[in-house]
């Protein structure tokens, strides 16, 4: 299984937020994991669990219409069940 680096995860989330300007950082965290402060904690250096990374990937994929994006998190999480 390929797990994105911390920098790749943040870059993937930033790219997602750029594609969806109507979703702010707090709304992203709340919608993806139920934690509005998620992205703030990640930016401060907190490492997410595999379960959190799975939730993030599933949220981004569903929001993008199920289309497989070119983001690292989408590619890395393909094998996570």
C-alpha cells in the first residue's frame, strides 16, 4: 500500500479545496471526518491515522463525483478498504 507523505496529503487537500472554493477548511474537516479543526491540526504537523486518511479520500472522491482525480491521496488510497 502506498501512503502519501504529510506534504503530499496537504497538497492533495489544497488542490481539492481549490477545485471546490465553496468548501472552506472547517467545512472540509467537518464533512470528511466530523472534525472542523482537522486541516488546522494537519497543517500544524499532526499525522492522521489510516482511518482518517480513508475518510478524507472517500469524501474527496465522492465530492468530485466519483471521478478518480490525479491527486496523490486518491492514487495512494485506491487499495485501502
